[in-house]
């Protein structure tokens, strides 16, 4: 082969070894505290990792009904299905971008009837007929030489976008589970309040009967008789309010598990749900665990690659093109060796003037990159705040819960003393009323603080990025090993259903 023929091939090889206009991706540095400020003495230390499964964290609340509801959410929640569709869309786009690494091969065929220009014919002195057929069939190949990294940056942007969509899927999954668990815990606390009010109603009913009997016996005054029904009626109003709130909590759970609120129900039950011990780890691990942080960082990488794509249009687009096939003016014996043709060679296209469009596209891409960087920093700072908020809340609510539990015992003891004094005629019914109201309110407050502690524990788990592995290796066999694996698991559930 001559040097003349080798030179175009050498040029093509040199073109294939092009560079990239995208800057190396760097994650913005954000100051990380060495430890959380909130009181962590009641929590366990942990060393989580991003590639570990999130785990079935809701099982820490040890409630079979809750486990079943979460399973139903995973299979039937429409918002989760939409997030899965978005992930699949982003994955398909990444595959579309990767196709740019390969040549495009097309098959073409045409059969036309043509009239030759008489002027052209007279100039060229051709003896060709005025009318003739043109039959063509062949293959056309086109390959873009990625000299300036346009294709590579498009692939990098597509893959980063797919990874961001996977992390967003995990974030949606976590948020929906957190919402379900919080709604369920609220419902069970309302069941506990309802059970408490049922006991109070029975006690107030007996107190009313006792007061009426004492009044008939001339022991009590009409004032005591008038006070007793007020307590009973007030308790009945509270009981109705609790029932209404429970219905709303039940209705809120229905769409989360993909069911209509009109046909969905959960049987009332008083369940002793305890606050689990949550390993909080250290602040640096938060950046590895939270899917929303991972999504923000991947969007930042995607925006960085898009800057490279935008800058590459300032340089010529170089393509290698080849065509081969058959061409003939006769339809008979068309696909024969004498009619064979081929063409091969590079082509370049450079835009000289576009009225500033390319520069505007670069400016737009750089602005999008700046926005993605700011959102990443905001997401990280918000994550630290959410952990601190819930750590502090849990610590303070734990102290409040201890004090209220002591108050429950004290007010119940006071109520027993007041009732005994009333039966013996030593105290008036006003003393009983006061003791009953105090005991009821303290018990309701204790249940409310218990609910808030459970809610804060769920929100802390969410703030930490989900579940954790107690043995440091595997949290759950069906939890997958990351956002993409979780997406595949969800997709399999969708196909099975």
C-alpha cells in the first residue's frame, strides 16, 4: 500500500484520539463537622457505607401489620411506579447516548424515472437518452469522530443522569416508606388514645351515677350533680375527635398502598411500639448514605458533562462516511458486479457564524452547572440540619417522656385519693373533677409525646439515609445493594404483578 493511501487513514487514526472540552468533575467541598451536636449518648455508633443495603429499617418497630403495609406499598404505590418509569427513561437515554460510540449503518434503495436536462446534455455532448431509469441499492455507513469529546460527554451526561434517577428512585422509595410508617404510628397512637378515652368514659359514667345516688340520698349537692355530666360530655367530644383523626390517618395510608380509601381499613388495636436504638454514625458518612445527596452530586456531574458538549460545537464536526451498492439505468440484471459502486472518505463541517447561538448554549450549560452545584451544597447542608433537628428532638422528648410517665403515676395516685375522700364525705366533688381532668390530660400528653418520639425516630432514620446494617455486611437479602438494584427489584415486582 502506498504512502498516499496510508495518509488519509493515519489522519483518521489521529482524529480518533481526540480530547474533551469538559473539565474534570470535582465534588464541591463542604465543611463537615467531626460529630453531631445533638446528644448522641443514647444512640449506637455506626459505620455505614453507600454500597450497603438500606435494610428493612421499619422492622425495628416490630409490628407485623406495618411489615405487610410496606410490602404492599412496594408493589402497588403509583408514585413509586412513576419514579421507576423515570429511572427506566433515564437508563434508556444513557443507552441512546452510548450508541454514539458506534457507526450508523443504513440500507437504502431507490428506483426513479428521470428526464435529463437538454441544456446539460448539449453542453456535455452526451448521447444519453432524454428519459432514463435510475435504480440504486446499497449500504451507507456514517461514524462521527469524537475529536472534541462531544460524544463522550453526552455519554457521561447520560450515565450521570441515569445514576441520578436511580438515586432519586431510592429517595422516593424512602420518602414513601417514611410517610407510611409515620401515618401508621399516628393511627396506632390514636388507637391508644381511643382506648384511654373509653376507660375515661366508663369512669366518668360511674362517677356520674355515684354523684346522682349521693344526691338522692341527700349527701351531695346539686352543684356536684351538674359538674359530673360536663366531664362525661367533654370526654365524649374528645373521643369523637380522636375517632375522626383516626379515620383521616387510615385514609392517608390507603393511597400509599395503592388502594381506595373507601374500601381500605385497618382494625383498631393497641400496640406497644417502642422507639428503636438508631446508629447515627458520624457526619461524613451522611454524604455516602443519603440518596438525595447522591442524586444532587450526579446531577452536578451531568451538568459538567453538558458544558463539554456545548463547548465542542465551536470545533468542526468530523465524520467518516462510506457507501457501497449497485446502480443501474436498467432494472434487469440490476444487482450485478458491473453495476457495483463504492465511496469512502472523511467530511468536516464547521459553523462560521450563528449569531451567538453557540456561545449562548455554553452560557446556558455553565449556568445550569452553577445551579446544580448550589443545589448540591444546599442538599448537604439541609441533611446535616435534619439529623441535628431529630437528634435534639429525640433527646428532649425522651426527657419529657420520663417526666410525663412519672406524672401519670402521680396524677393517678392523686385521683385515687380524691375519690376516696369524696366517698368518705371529706372532700367535695370539685376535688374529684380536678384530679380526673389532670389525670386524663397527663395520660393524653404522655401518649402524644410517645407518638412524637416515634415520629422523630422515623425522621431520623430518613435523615440518615435509610436503614443500617447491624453486622456491617448484609441488612436484608431482598433490599438489594444500592439504588439500581432496588430499581431492578421493584421492576421485577411490577412484572410479576
